[in-house]
C-alpha cells in the first residue's frame, strides 16, 4: 500500500532539482505536473508489478502482479486493490477489512508520512536530478521516459517516469531499489474532472455502523 500511494503522490509532487537536472526533462516534468495539479479530481486504474531476487540461480527473479483503482480529490485518496479499501485523509489512513467488518485507523507520521503527498515533498527535499531516458510507442501512444535520481535516498537508486506525450500525463512509474527490487505501476485508464464528490474519498464512520473501528492507542477520534 505504501509503495502505491508513494508512487501516485510522487507523480503529483514538486521536486527541488539538483544542478544535474536536464533542462528538457525538467520542462516536460513541469508541464505534466501543471496538468495534474489543475485537475479537480482524478480516477485511474492501474497494474502493480513487483520483481524481486530469489537467491536461487535456477530461478533468479520472481514477480507478483495485481490491479487496483485510485480516486483522488484534492489531497484525499481512496485506494482499492487486492480486495482492500484504504482511505488516505490528511495524516490518517483508514484500512477497511470487509471480511471481518473492521477498520484499522493508522496515524501517519514520521517515516509513514513519506507516502502522503506532503511527505513525498519532504522525502525528496535534498534534491533530485532529472534526465531524458528515451521513448517508445506502446499501443499507439508515444511514451517519453524521464529518469529521476533522488539524491540522498538510501533505498531508491532510480525512478523512471513514463509520460504519455499526447495527454502529458503519467503513464508509468518504475522504481529501482538498491536491494535490486523493481516496482512498476502502469496506468491502464485515466479520467479527470468527472465531478467526483469529495465524500467519495473521505472516510465516513456512519457508513460502517456496527463495525469495529480500531483507533490508534492514546489518540482520540478525528
């Protein structure tokens, strides 16, 4: 869940770029960012693939893949993936477990806040460099890749953003971690400004009447 939210938040965030930033890459990134931040709401479906080393020479790498949907209004998110629903509202995540009729409430702070929109900004405040990284045609779409190198990150070696050059929207996000894990989100459908009400991405306790709501210890309701 953290990785998915981080990826999507990253696509909506502002970087403080280092001196190694490529002017052409920065210009394209800024255009994409301006488009994204102008939308009142966004709804997208995606595939999420994680590839990791196994340590087995006969089968050196394995992969897991699932699909999901994210709805975004302002800074609030609703994530639906692998049978799980998560509301991200401010500094709280509400994880809905329908099978057990429970909701786990998690306060996001310190390292957890790294995958909220504001947290992503802080995570990369030390500066990131950009460079153009080639292009290809996928299903008739011209995809331009931008390599982002987050300076000072001990976990992430490189990030590659795929940009649909027709819509100037993010098409894919690939994260290359220092432990040789590769994580890729590919957006399969994308709609914007559909008039989505903020209530659709906001956790409402009244919708879960009779459920067990597990509040964080020593914290009151918000």
